[in-house]
C-alpha cells in the first residue's frame, strides 16, 4: 500500500464501504470534499476541517440527521482505492473507530 498521496490521487468521485458518495475536487490550492449518504434521501453531510498536507488528506463530517461527528485521515492507496482511518468524535468509545476503503465511483 502506498502511504503518500498526491492531489491527483484523491481528486475524483468515490464510494465508501457503506456505499456513501464522496466527491473530492480542487479549488485553487485547496481541496473540497462533498460527502453524501447512500440512503434514499441522499443526505448531505457537513464537511469541515479539510486539509491536505504532506500527502495526507484529512477532514471531519457531521451527519445532520443523527448528530454523529467523525474524523477521517487518509492512510494511503491500495490498488486504485483510497484507505482512510475514521473515528467518532462525539463519543468516547474506542469501538467507534475503524478503517474505510473508498473505491472509484465508475
């Protein structure tokens, strides 16, 4: 697994393990992340704290319907997929963390 990502590696449309939709675009020197639920309502999650530093993308999301807050940090790429660690921020529970693979939305 490649650890260091380039902007070109992360820009695009992705689907995560829960079939949620993530779109990463470039806007000048910054990256923008849109995160949308796979559910029928396609709820748009609030995305904040987007950073791309030293080959690592990180961001936080808030799910309006549940109040869940999560952080995502890229760990690298594996066979064309992006690998992220995630952690719930609104609870202090080590069980509320894990890994997620984003595959290209083709």
